[in-house]
C-alpha cells in the first residue's frame, strides 16, 4: 500500500460500504478496505453511529441509509472520472 496515495475519509467509507453489501465479518471488511484493526474499528463504529451499517451476528450489513450513500458516492465517482477526462483533454489541447 506504500505506492498508493493516502485515501480520504469518503474513500474509506465507500470501501467499507461496498464490503457490507453482501454482509461480511470484520476481518473480511478490514481486508477489503485495506485497513488495520484500530483504524477499521474507528470507521465501523462511526458508520454504525451514522446509521450506514449495522451488525447482524458476526457480520456487518449495509442499511437503507448506507445504500443511499453508496449510490450517491457511485454517482460522484462517475462524475469525477468524467471531469478528470475532460481536464486531461483540455490540457492536451492547450498543452499545459
């Protein structure tokens, strides 16, 4: 992970929400989100308090609110991707 840039909070929440769609245990979610235990626990606790995920037995699952947030984040990522492509094209055209 040392070659990756530092992720922001939204990117980490997105990764955890993606993992909770199917319902997964802590260890699997930590692996999917590429987080260590203390950092993962900080986020999962915060996300439970926000109502984005809930624990069912040993698994964490996404809530309806979490699904709405995930849907908005998917839209955001798509828009960001398109804007990045436009920016690259502009730079190529004006050569900066």
